[in-house]
């Protein structure tokens, strides 16, 4: 095993990923398994979780536990954590990746139900899951938590205000958790820009929405998130906590 392989090696570790059945979460799950980790694939659609877990096991030879859960519902998260620890006995890396940004035509049509749903999934769920897993990580003496945020939290626009506010809260929460769980557990933000996942199929890419404002002049391929995720999950980032790592193509 070469130097870089050892640095990013996740052999024997357990990685829990919410929103892990598709998009960036799926790419991170496969990457973790390719580096030797067993993975927990959690999302609302159990069928998708099971299909992804089966494929990961077939391709990588690692164990993959599928689990159906609504991350925005506080009372469902204890079950996810209990099932993970019952199966694997530990969590080395938690990736809070599940999120959503519903469309709306004007701000006055944003209902309280929609606003609460966005906050619950993007902020409240990650807080609760981090508290449940992070305290166990502290007791075990090590761990890494990765909160997947968005550049919308830094450059919000009128179309994503509830989502941007929730992700800005997630950025702040990262710094607080890094202090609360230090010095043995690291907590960082992986801030993603526009990636061409399933969600991007609904984007209007005409006119000024073609990513020409980014320094790299394009959106990202989902596979391009892997390097940053593995850095934060592995010992390669052993002196990195409370930080924001941007993978956004260069926002102006």
C-alpha cells in the first residue's frame, strides 16, 4: 500500500451516510466502500437504499446496511443510530448529506409546512443525528462528522431562501459541534456548489444560468465530490476541524 493509499485508507471503518442512495451521497458511499469502509445507506426510499447497498456489496465486497428513514423527523433518528450500532458496533464517520430545496413561485406562497420541512431536513435532523452519533464517538475516542452544505448559504438568491437559511445554520452548527466534540471528534462542512445530479434535471440552464459565472465555467460531475469527502472522512484531515471545504467550481 502506497503513502496516499494509507493516508486515505478506511479499512475497518463504518461510514453512515444520509441521502446515500443517489446523487452526491451515492458517490460518497461508493468511495468510502472502495477505500475499505462498511457503509450505512439511509434515505426515505428504502427500495433505493436496498438497491444501492446491494450494488455496493457486489462491486466493492464491503458490507452495506440499507435503512429507510426520514431525516427530518426527530423521532426516527434513534432507530437509525441503534440499528447501525447493533450491526457494526460503531460509526467512524457520519455524513449528513440528506437535503432538499423545494421550488416556489413567490415568497408569500411559501407555506409554514414547506418552511418547516426544509428546516427539519436540512438543519434539525443533522443536529439530532450529530448529537446521537457524536456523543458515542466521543466515548469511543475518535470520529469524523461531515455536514454537507451549499454555496447557497454564502450566495443566497430569492429562489432558495429557506434552504439557504437552513444551510447557513448548518455551517454555524459545524463550528459549534467541532468545539463541543473536540478534541477527539472532528466536525467539518463540505460545501457543495452545483453538481449535475438527478436534481439538476429540473434546472433552467438558459441565459445566465449556464454556470459561466463560476471560475471553472461549468457544473460539477458528482464523482468530483469524492476527493473532498474522502479527505474529511479519513486521517488525511487529522488536523482539520470546524472548517468549510468548498467544492463549488469557484463562486465569485
